[in-house]
C-alpha cells in the first residue's frame, strides 16, 4: 500500500477557491486519482456510495472500486486515459459497473476530467449510481404487458409526456405521449383528444416551480414529489415526476383533495380549540379581576365590558331586577342613546324583548336578526334607531335560582351565535352572579338607583348645554347668510350691468362688444360660484383644506379685469380708481383666490369711502414678491378696535350703519395665507385706510 500523502491532499483542496465546498456538498460521488492509479481524494458522497471510510480509500488503487472481473482491463483503460487525458464520458454506449465494500456490484455513469497540480497529472471521476434507473429501464423493457395492465388499471392519473425545449435548451412545454383511462376521466376527454396535444392547451404555460422540477428530474433522474392545486380541475394532487429517458417525463397524479380538506378541517379544529383555551384563560382572568372589585358600580361596568369583549359585540347593557316591582332596570350600558334607555327603562316577564323573554323563560335568549325574527317585530323600530340587528340576553341567578339580573350584548349586523360563544357567556354569568352576591346586591339597589338618577340629571345638563351650543350655531349660520349676500353684490352688479349693455348692443356691428360683455357675465358668474363655494366652506379655510391652482398670468391684465368688474359700483358713487404698477407683470399664482381678495378689498374701499373720493391701487413686483396696496379716503378704523379687525363677524363701531357682517376681512386674511403671503394695514379715523398684501410672485418655485 502506498502511504497517503497529506500534503498532496491539502494542495489539491487549495488549488481552487470553493473546491473544498464542491467535494463536501456535491450530491454525486467524486474521486481524484493520481497518474499512478492511487486514490488521492474522495468526497463524502463517494464514501456513502461505496461504503468505505475516507481513511480506507485514500492511497488505495482505484481498482478497489471496480468489480474483480473488470479490474485488469480497467488498469489498461486507466493508463490509456492518462496518456491522452480529456474531459469526456466514460464508456459511451457501454454498461459500466462499480463495486461496493460489501462486494455488491451496481451500475454507474462516470464522467472524467483532469488537471495538473504542481506538475502532477490528476484525473477526476464523477460517479452516479444509476441502479434505480437501470431497474426502471429493465422493468419497462421486460414487463411491457404487465405495465400495460397496471397502467390501464390504476385509479391514479398516469401520464407520459415529451419535454419540449426552445433553441437555447430551456423547457417551454410538454406534449402528451400516453395516458391511462384514469387521466381520460380526470380530463373528461377521450385519449385521442389529449395524446399529441401540448399541456399548455389545457393548463396554460408552465409556472417556474414546475419548470424547475422538470429540469431537475430530467437532468438527475431523480423522482420528485410535488403537491399542487389545479384550478381548472378544482382538485389537489400529489404528483410524482420521473424521467425514464432524456426528453421524456412520467407523472403520477394522486387525488389528495379529501386529504387536504381533512387537513384544513383539522387545522380549523385546532385553531378553534386554541381559541377556546385562550377564551377560558381570559375567562379565569376576568373572573379574578371581578373578584378583586368591591364597588358595585365598578363591577357592573367590568361585567358589561368583559361580556361585550367575549361575544365580539358592538354594545351592551347590564340590568338588575327590582325585587319589589319584578322589573329589570338598566344599571350599566355602552353605546346606547337616552331613547333606548327610556324604552327599556323597566322590563318585566310580560315583555317580549330578548331580555324580557330570558327573564320569563329563565334561559339564555338569542335573536340573530331583529329584522327577520318574528318575536321581535314590536321592537324593530327601536333596534333600527339604536343601530343593532342581533342581541343575546343571559340571565343572572341568585342562590335560590331566581333571576336577579341580565347581561345583554348587541351587534351592529345580523349574527350567528356559536355554541362556544354562548357557553362562554353562560360561564361568565356564573362569575358575575358571585360578584353580585358578594356585593350584597339587594341592599345596594337603592344606592344604584340614586346614582342612576344623578347620572340622568347630568345627562339632562349635558343636553341643555348641547341645545345652547346648537342655538349659537344657528345664530352663526344666520349671520353667515347675511354676510354671503354682501359678498355676492359686487359680481351680481357686474352681471346686471353687462346684461344691460348686451341688450343695448343689438346691431351686427356691435357683436364684438356683446361678446365682450357676455364673457364678462360668464366670468362674473364663475367668480360668484367660486365665492359661494369658498364662503360656504369657511371651515375648510380655517382647517387649511383649500387647494390652490397656480397658473401663469399677467398681473396688469388681471387688475384691469378686476377694475372693470367693480366699475359699475364705483360709478354710482362717482368714484374712480387710480391704478399704478411697477415691475414685470407676469406672475404664477392662484388667479381665483387673488380675485376673491381684490374684489373684497376694492368693494370695501368703495363702500367705506365718501362719494367722489378716489381709490388708489398700486402693484409692485419686487424681487420674489408681489406687493399690492389698496388705499381709500374713507371713514377709517378706530385705533382701539384695529386689533380685532380680522376676527370673524367683527365690525367697528363707526361702521354699524353700513351694510356688512364682518366676515370679509377674516376670509381675505385666510386667503392671503393660502397664497403663502401676509396682509397688513394702516388706518386713521376720518383719513382712510391702506391695506397691503404681499405674496410670492412664482408659486411654482
């Protein structure tokens, strides 16, 4: 025996990055042999395949792995290979065999390769055990008749298909070569309607998972199992893939739909059991929590909230039985209006509601749909108003078995009550009964009623407060409508004046003038609509919800249009506007919002100025900003009231005889802020007011 050269093994393993990983994890046997015919390196798969340990094979002649009858010839073939080494398959078209440690001979496929390391020639053999493949080939070859009987007789779908590849060698489809009667039944088609056709004709393109399986099975010869749901058939299958020969694949399809349904049912049962276990755990925790409570009111609230949570309900109430009147009264509730509480203020055994029936029949009562349950007809209206479609009522009993109270839970939608949920409710009711007994329910009833009366008084006070707030809101609405009429006057005046002019332009020669004033009417109507929209959404302005639409326009042309719109109003008072501008007039801003601002400022300047007093408008495009000032020679604003000028509904004392509601400047300020600008003013009583607004001239930056 030639001693094992450990240094040589290390050199071989270090010859390439990753070579060690290749040896360790390859799924085929790899044997490296020196020119002298002795084994240099083997991988774990080779150890497993041949039954030898690494130490038993290293340094041994390669022929130890060859059947004894073939060893002498193999030595000759090995020497010939080292004389002219090249990568190739060994024994092309020949049957090759190898020998295990226990002497068993088995068929193999061997691929050969070679390389040099430190001047030494080495050969690499890649060995695959093809015992199973050979056995299958032999079975197919010698048992054709038996195969046909089995093939036709099995209940599972059995399919032989040709693997279709593109010019690059990638699998793209399958063609049916043979099927058994079970497949005909599965497809609900005759054999001649399936054989010869492509798989894609029935099931569409192969998905990535099936492509990988087919490629793997064909290249390795392995049998791969895969569970798949086929939507077009509506069933689950356990599919076994096997390639009897390159280019072909056999599929055995076992219907496991029932198994899958059973598995799903098992998972559902397991989930249900887990939920029930969790519910019991919660039940114990809630019972312990209830046991630690000493205050009756707190305990009733705990009972209510826990019951709603257990049942997955939307609302509920707890009722206590008045032993003298023998009626149930609500002592704790969640989600109900005063109308509901008044309706069910006292429930007796004669009442046919869920709680009344539960009290009378001394058992749990459920109503799964109040709109369909004939016993609930009388109470459908209050159910609709109170927003529930299903209810359950569970009685609470005293030591003598007589009902002492009721827990009811209500659901927004129709509800199917499961036995598990109802049982949970019954179990919790027993814990609630213990609490009521411990608290001395009968002695505490008077205190509970007093507390309830106090709560009613508090509720009455809250309702009074709410009515007062509603009254204030109505007053604000009235003032808002009055303000809106003021803001609409200017555009409406423009519309009316334009209509008058249009009527006077009757001849064909005056068509252009008619068009101009018709356009002016349309513009004013649109502006009026915009003002209405913004006035009626003052709340949106205050919340910053007004959206801007920034467009490029010329400020001078814009101002000319604005002055023309207010011209009629000025003529009535023999006023005129002195307009001046400075700088480049092209800006990018929200034209509609700016129009609303200017209409308000100009109409105010005219309204609060004496007749024949001019109004001055100056536009200055300076740097990044546009600065617009509107100056009048009107009544001015008292100094002590100037701090309130931009508040909603504020009006100065010297303006009370002039029509207005005090919202205009508040809206203007908010509009200016929407334009990312600011507004300021200077005013002296009797000497007029100057408003100045500034905003970015290019809102797209």
